[in-house]
């Protein structure tokens, strides 16, 4: 705590680390084929760093450049950085086990999609094309020390990795910016009307959105989290999102959102809750009447995308606890 003549202040919270660490790892297989993983990684540390802020004492600081180097080193030492959830757990455990004064490690990873090229009807062994636009797979891993939290003390510069580390973790994964659109099968009627309402009702419209979806896993025990089939959950959640978006005769974005999340909880028992953010990317009919052209009803086929403002529909759907 520091004081001066006019104010008393203390450090309420802090975290720091390295942001936007770009990483590509190539996986070379015995049959001559290759795969790659492109990631963007952020690692932020919490712990006994108060003196760094309040006393200008840097002795406890794990330099952000060292954080970056550690990410690359662990990527080299692991046979793969996929699935990204397990790599996040590896990073969290490393920083907790290496630095006793670190209490929490916050790891955020985005995976940028690359898909193997298909040429002459066959997958190419080492050439790829960028996947679905800007869509990315994501995870947020928070590792927390549960055993003794040691205040930082100078040790001469050497630290030994703690093999008896007591810790827990939370994992929240998802995907973001999945662009989807359907030209029919969406309505919006019977909504509240008052003196500020000008939007007409419609029983058929274009529905377009960029899906952000996140799901939180149950449990905090690292060994159990390490056994989760993260790829299966990811595929299931993306499949439900696309299928329900396409097939649901949508009465509203809200109703479609709930059906997506409910299906995910039904088929992914490892999940405790699912969150969606669905911006309503409006695409409106162009008024061609001044030009003497019909563009309404059955004749409607020319539209204009409107980027701003847009609707934004969000919700978190949680698993209901079983009644005893």
C-alpha cells in the first residue's frame, strides 16, 4: 500500500504476460504426410507481484519475453499442440510448477483452420487451404494453485519444477466468427409493438449471423480434464449449430439459439453450460418501386446488407441440476 498527502491506494488485482504469440507447428508422419497447427496464444500470470507495481521491485517478474519463449519451448517439447485444450493445460501446469509465487495462469488459444487440399480427387500430403473465412477454434484455460502459495523470495536465479504441484483448472472452449446465412426458413412476428416500433412483421426473411459459441466443461481436476475428448465435443457442437440453424423453422434468433444449446448439452455430457452470441446481420429488401420495378412478396430477390446497427442476441444455457 502506498500513501501520499491526498490519497491512500492499494493494488486490488493484477495479471500480466504475453499476448498474441503466433505459433505454427508442423507434424510429420511416417507415411510422408504432414499436418500443421497455427495458433495464437496469450498467457497471463497472477500471483505475488505486488512489489513490482508498488515498490518498483522487478525481482519477482517473469519477463513477458520469457513467457513467449516458454510457449515456443513447450510447443517444441510436446509431440503435438493439439487439441489446444491440452496444450493450454500443459502451459498452465508449467508456469504454476516453475514459479511458486504464481497463483493463477490464464491461457487463451485461438486455432486458425487449415484444411488439406484435394487435388485430382485425392488429399495432397502437404498442401493446405485456409478454412471457413475468419472462423477460429478457441479455448480459455485457467490454472489455479490449490496447495501452498509461496511468496516470492530471491533464490539466486534457479528454480526447480514442482513435481508435487497441487492445482485445479477450468476449461472453456468454443469457436468464433462462423459465418452462416439462410435465404428462407426464418420469420419474426408477434413481437411487442408500441409508439417506437416501425419494423414490419415478416413470415419469411434472410437470416445471417456470425456465430460465437463457448462451452464450459464440468470438473476442475487436471487429470480428468486431460482425458476429455475435446475434438469430439468441438465437432458435435459445430454440427448441432449448423444443422439446427439450417433446419429450424426459426421464429426468432432467440428460439434457434436455445435449441442449439439444448442439443449440445444433451449430446455432450462433459459440458455444464453453453453460451452463444449471435449478431443479427440484417439483409433488407431494396426498394425498387421508384424505378418501376417490383421487389416485394414473390418478386423479392434483391437485397442490401446493412452492417450497422445490428441486432445482438446472447444467452447462456446451463445444465439443470438433477432433483434428488
